[in-house]
C-alpha cells in the first residue's frame, strides 16, 4: 500500500525528495520529531424529500499538514497548495515551536505494511447517479408506505473516499484508502392534530454493497416505527432508580461519559478522573471495555491512525481493572508505552489527538431477559437523543429518546424525552449486570473534540446500572 500512496500523491507533485526536504525544514530548529500528513478526499451527498431531489453536492479536499514535536509541545502548519515552496514554507512555520540544533531528515523511507479492515468490492466512484437514485427512492418509499400516518419523509446518502499518506522523520510511510457510506431516513407522522418526527441512520466503511435491500428496508422501517412509537410515549417519572441500557446504541453513553476520560491527553494533563487509576479497579468484575480500530468495516475503524501507527484492539478495562489509555505518539512517549493507534484528526488542517475508534463494552454472563426481570421499577433505554458531558469529572446529562418503563420485571408503558443525570465513573461502578447479547451499532456516529470531528462506532450488550437519577422531562422531540 505504500507504493500506491507514492503513486497517488505523486500525481500532485509529491515525491521522496519533497518529503525529505520538508522534514528537514521541520527539524531545522531542533524538533524531536516531524511528520507530513497528506490528504486527498472526495465527498458526495444526494438527498430526497417527499419524492424530489433536494440535495446533490460534491466536495474535494487536498493538502498537507506539517507537525513538529518538541517535548510535549506541537508546532503545526498546513497548506492546500502542494507546490514545493508552499510545502517547505509550512514546514518552516511548524519548526518555530523548537529552538535548538537542526536534526537531519531520513535518508530513505520504508512503507508500513498494513492490514485492510474495510475491503470494498465496488467503490461509490464506480456507481453512477442513475444507479444510486433507485436505492434512495426505495428507502423513502418503504418509510412512506409503512403507515398512513406518515405524512413526510426525507432520505439521503453521503459517500466518500479519503486517501491519506503519513511520512515521518523516522523514515516511516503509511498510506490508507478509507471508504465511507452513510444513509439517513427521517419521518414525520401526524395523529389527532399532533406531529412527531424521528430520524435514523446507518454507516460503514464499505462501498455500495453496504446498502443491501434488507438493510434499506430495515432502516426505513426503524425510522417509521419509532416515529409512531412517540405518539404513545411520555416522559418517565423523576427519581433515583435502576436503568437498563439496551444493547447497541446505548454505547453512546459509554463513549461520551466514560470513553473520553480514557483518552490519554486528558490523563497526561491531569484532567481526567482516571489519571491516577491505572491498574486499579474502576468497575465490577465482568466489565471489559475495548477500543477496537480493527472491527471489519466499522465506521470508526482505521488501517492506520493519522500518525501512521498500525491500528489495533486496545483493552482499556479488563474485568473491571483499568489497563490502558488511548494513546497518540506524544502521550505514549510521556507514559513510556507504545502508541495504541488512536492519534486521529479531522483533516490535514488539524493536528492529531488521542481519539476513540470503535468503543465497545464486551459480553458478560447475563441474559437480557434476566436483567429486565431483576428490576422491580426502573427504565429501559432504547435510543438516545443527545447529551452533555464534563470530561474531567465525567458528570453527564443525557436524554432517552425512546424506551420503556420496567415494572415488576416487565417492559410496560413506552417513554420518550426522559432526562438521565449521572457520573461516568459512578455508572461504571454501578454496572452490576452485563448481558450476553452484544450488539455493534451501525449508526452514523461522529465524535467532536477540540473543534475536530471524526467518525466513530460503538456497541455493547444489555447492562443494568443499579441506580441513576431520572430527571423526567428531557429535550425537545
């Protein structure tokens, strides 16, 4: 794949001589390490609303980011102009972070051999719009035909290919071609003068094969069904009670309230509550959490991270014991460990940060039926609307968009827009039953941090949290 990278970016004037000279400029003031991050991405979007095309867009991004690292400090500059003068100018700007004797750039480059975790049979670049439109129409037609109460629909695809090549001052080269497919369908229904809306989406690092008819039908029916569900639902009563988190999409709570606290930069800076908890128990036995960049075709999967480090499966919590943070190169050097392949960035305009990929809570011994039967009065959370999290302490507020009351060990009346309040580390401690029904969620999740957004995925089995505060009425529908 390394040779393919030189060939692809060579069409834009990028060669080994340019990279060697640019790295030399980045190291000219004594930086410890330097890297070049080349990116070429093509993104397309196509949308329907009430049977008519309402969106068709394409965008192309090309450029290079130059990073110079001096201790724990980073100098960063970028340019969308890949001419020699522009690239060397950006490298000289990044070098200003350091003050010392120049270091020599590598004499030769060696390409990393990467595994491919997202094989594609047919890329979207090979699929004309005439073949895409029937897929989009099928998605909308199923949603609209699900029930006469559905009065409005909207459906869209967003597809893309991102090519990156990372060249660093240690002589390593990594190239990755990253596909992405995301489909969305939204429904609005009317009943008795009331209107309710719900939007569902799916995403994967695949090509057109991802949008099989079964998957399109499933997505459309999910959006329609949950829209109609809202007519019979009402907010749950307030109080402190057990919460059962449904398999799959409840992983967003894991991601936001717990996962960010395990990103190494927050711990290196002493911001995270987990900063002094390495190799200590932070959850009951049976709770194992991983961040896995190797999940086949996962939205958050990467063959290498944006520092050129090979992807891997990182065990964060093992049977309740904190075993690792998610590291980029800077934090790994600080802690004296190897990078975990979590250095990610939104584009060539941004420096890498420790970021999640596919964050998963693994199976435990309990059946989901037994977990629900164990609750006399509580809540079953099915889907979430949004939330807010304080990264350091892990305090959070989330809105359950759809779910059920649990009464006498059974799911009873439907609930919606219910506010739950808690603390991520405390939720881990209170996770006392872990199901055996793990589900990887295919939602089109996007994670924001320091102004950067990257695609991620998540998953978990059904779990019980012994107690959490329920605030009753949540956000708007």
